[in-house]
């Protein structure tokens, strides 16, 4: 029996989104192993719920929303852990404690180690190019929260720039 064309297209498009979906999952999970489990669960969920995809808007927004929902459901099942919520001063202090060498892995860790939610917003808006409204819809929060968290993330990186000057030749 042949599968409907929309299911085949969804699977094909989902494969193309895997690198970005994994990057988003890492911002939620904080570590690669948990992120990989999340990506697998999201892919299964997207294929199972493919009939709900209307074709309107961006597929990646729908997939990211599924990822956030899956992460929230999984978080409820896991043992509650203390949430690390900090203010700008805490972020700057943490940044100063990091090593002076900046390499791609260190930058990735700096993003992933931002307080909950902030790294996801930063990835969605500043890396993936979603609008504030799209990011708010994906994360299920008001736009004002997106604005605040993006400002905090940008202050975080501005603070890092002060401790890691860029030399131009």
C-alpha cells in the first residue's frame, strides 16, 4: 500500500530540518544525549500527527512547537530538578569564570549554559531568524517574554565581549 504524498513530503522535509531541530533540542535539554532522545520522540510525534500539519506557515515552527511540547511533557515525567534562573549579573559572573579561550565548542557551551528558556529564544530569534511573534508561538509565551529573554541573551554576549575582546587586524 502506498503512503499519501503529504506523509512522504513531511518525512523528507523533516530530514532536512534534523540539524536545526537537534540544535534546538540541545537548548532545551542541555546535553546531547537527552537532545537526541528528544529529537527522536519529536520525529515520531511529527510523523504520527502529520495529518494535523496544514501546510500553512513554516514547517520548522510546527516542529519546534512539537519539540517544546514534548520536552514539557517529558519534564513533567522526570524528577523535578532545581531550575537555574539567573539575572544579568549572574550571567556576567558565570561568563567571567569561563576560560579565556573562545572556540566554537566554548561558544556552544556558553549558549547552552544560559538560564532556562533564554538559550532557546536566542536560537530561535538570532540564529534561526524567527520573528519575536513566531518564537512566542513556538515557545507558548507572550511576546513580551521573548523581548525580555532576547535582551538578556544579548546582554550576556555583550558582557562576554568585554571579557573576550575581538582583535581586528
